[in-house]
């Protein structure tokens, strides 16, 4: 049987986002918000909030202290203004990547080398407009057109 590899985006959707929702829920609960309010703010059911609080959902991700501190700050901001949810979730996803939380999950789900840096290669452009990741001198657009 072949083990299916998970793309980084799948890891974000199936593991990181639910874990962030859980941590935000726990922080908002500490701030005194009730389950109904939390559910409305983060866009999940009250049952999901209950499962987050009871540790029955989204337990597969461990956040480092830096990310936990960011989650705490985001929970405070979102609690004050629910319209900041999208902005703060994007911020937290970036922090989870930056702090290699995503890498830890990715390594458990995929067969990758220990020093994998795939998610950190964003093909920066040099001044000539050519992608610095291409040693053959073609631009990203030229490369993409040939694929």
C-alpha cells in the first residue's frame, strides 16, 4: 500500500486551522466569552467549540511558545473585534509556518528529508525579472509556459 503524501495546503486545512481554532477558543474562554459567542466569532458550531474546550477535537498539533503567545494576542484582538478573524488567522498561519509548526506536522504525514525547506522557497526575483531559483536563466513565466 502506498502512503498518500499531503500537500502543505492540506496540512494547513486539516490540521493547523482546526488547531488554531481550538487554541483561539481556549484563549477566548479565558477572556470570559461564552461558547455561543465564540462559535459565532470563529465561524464554527457551538458543538465544535464544546469539543475544543473538552480537548476532544484538534489535538494533533503542538504549538511552540512563540506561536502560543501570538495566538493569545490574536484571541484578545478577535474578542474585541470579530471582523479581525481573517486577518489574525492569516497572521497565525504565517507564524505556524515561520516557527516550523507546520513542518512538524508535515514530517509526520510525509516522507521528507529532515532538512526540508520546500515551504520556504518562494522563488524571489532578481533585478532582471528572472527567478533566482532557475539556473538556466529562464524567467518563471517562461518555465511555467513550458510545463
